[in-house]
C-alpha cells in the first residue's frame, strides 16, 4: 500500500531554539521520507524532538534550516491544513463547552466533517455528549480530542503519544479505529510513543530520533532484516557496521548492520527485535545512523541529485 | 470470520491470519464464495497494520485459496481438506458423542486432547514435511 508517493519529507531539516545560543539545535540535519499510506512510529527518548517534529509537520513550528514538505507543500504553507489533523500532548479543550458543542464547532470548521467517526471513538470511553469538557477524566478528554481529529477525515494524522492516558481496555480499540483509515488507502499516520509495545504490529515504518537527530528510519521489516547479532565464533563480515558491542572483542557479542547481504525473513541469523534495535541505537550514540532505502528522500534534479545514503 | 491475533507469539501476525483462514477452510467454516473480512474490519478489530492483513491475503491468493475482486473484496475460491466429505459422514457427530463420553468419565480437556492426539499419531503417522521458514 505504501509506495513512491510521499506524505512527509524532510531534507536537512533543522529547528533552532530561539534564544539558546550554545547548542541551539532542537532538531538538526534531519532527512527522511514517509511514504503515503504508512503508519510510521516516531520513537526516541524523552526530549529527543519527537513532539517538535510532529508540530513542525502540522505547520505550528517553522523550520529554521532545510526543508519540510507535507502532502506536497512546504510545511508552513496553509493550503493543505484542512488535510492534516494533529493531536498534541497538551490535552487542552475549551473546558466550558459541552462535548456536543465541541463537535458542532468542528463541523462548522471542517469541510469533510464526519460526525459518525467521532461518535465511534467517544463510545469507547462512554463520553456523554452533554458533559462539559472540563468535567471529563483525562482519558475521556483524550478520546474527545482524538474524536475531533478523526472526524475531519484527515489525509495526514499526527498523533503525539495518543494512547498515553488511555486505559488498557480501550487502547487497542482506539488504535484499531485510527488505523482503519489507512486500510482504505489515502491516509498516512505518524504517531510518537515511548512505549514500543504500543507500536508493535501497528506501525510498518519506524523513525528513531535522539538528541534532535534521525538515528534510524525504515520499514520495520527492512530494519529487522538488516541487523543481526554476531557471537564470538562468528567472523565479522567486511560489510558489517557495528552498532553495539557487548563484552570484549574476543569473547563478546555484537549487534551489527549488514545491508548488502542476502538478509531475508526466515534466514538463520539471529535478528534483534524492534525494541532491542531501538535500545541499542540509543545506547550507542556514536554508532552511525542509518536510513533504510524505503525512507530515503527521493532523488531530485537541481539542488540534490543523489538519494541521501 | 474474526481473527484472533496473539501478540508476542513467535508466529508473525500475517502468518497467524493465514493459518486461521486455512483452519476455517479445513473445518468448512469458510466455503467457496464466502467473503473474507475487509482489511479495514480486521484492522479496526485487532489494531494491526493494514499492510499485514493485505500481505496475509496475498499469501492466500498465491496459494490459490482466495481471489481478490476489484472493489468487491476478497473471496474464497477453493476449500481445504474435506469439508464436504466431513459434512455428510457423521464423523463430527460421532466425535462429539465420544468427547461427551470422555467428559462423563471425568476426563478433562487436556486428557481428551492428549488421548485424541495419541490416537491420531498411532494411526496416521506424520509425513516428513519440508521445514517452513520462521
């Protein structure tokens, strides 16, 4: 379903802190491409820049360097705003308004408003339409905000820790409803989480950000296939890039990246899980970052002639 | 047809869908002409990635079991096993009666499964199967 069409593309994207003079970069030299139809998990430690990246894609923060293209337009243009829904971590709602009034205002502001889509999500948390937003529980407020976003029938859904204050009973049902749109074709989802288990089986692409930089990006199957553990008895292939070494060189194991080998699912190698992979990269800040082919920016004529390797 | 996905299973999610579909075909719960649930439906119910569902359906299509019809959905074109033979044979009814008797004698679920498995193993020895990729 994902392919060569692009939903979000960053080329040398940088965002500086407006005042901090030493080490001003909140995001630095970020390049990646999220294809249309992807469900891309944005992961990384707290403070890595995940929320900032989503805010930039929503057009709320302007890039200070490089380029960020969203649905074919620069991220700070306004022409595609109606196609984007962004749910941030602020959890803010107009507290005095009733849920029904919030839905009415959503309808008046959005051309493709679909009330039934909002209702599906509200029902999961038994959110009463007559309640004022300020009286709802934290989880119910999150459901209202997700419902308002879902009802706009977005082409790009940006979700910042969407499941953080939902109870385990509704987490999967909420995720299911949000992802069902992707099955229909034209929707792309970027969702941040520091709980990798939430993304398990839901995301088909992964973008790891640490300290404002892209460390790893690609289709999850591609990332897993390209990494493997080598034991003390294994010879390190010439093409292997070490990511993390455990123990001494002669007696330890290593997690390495091998991108030219015949790696495929079902081979005999000892591949890491997604969680092990992410943790290894975060623990090894000096290991080279890697963009898998599926998430490399498109080659283009003019300024940039080659795909960024 | 509702799929039950076990997370953290060593079997990838797409293979679980393939296996559960084959099981349903074998038991006659799905028959030629039946429609598989839409990817949207499976995703909403299980919160797995839509591409995982499509991959499973492609696998079933490659095996000649289902066929995707543009704009209509994915349909079963071939049954597996002997669903028709089983239907008219009384085998299932005899087995139900046998299970009831085992239960009356105080056997629990594990006992019954072990006994049935042992009988199958004794009379229908397994053929060597090519090893499936993980």
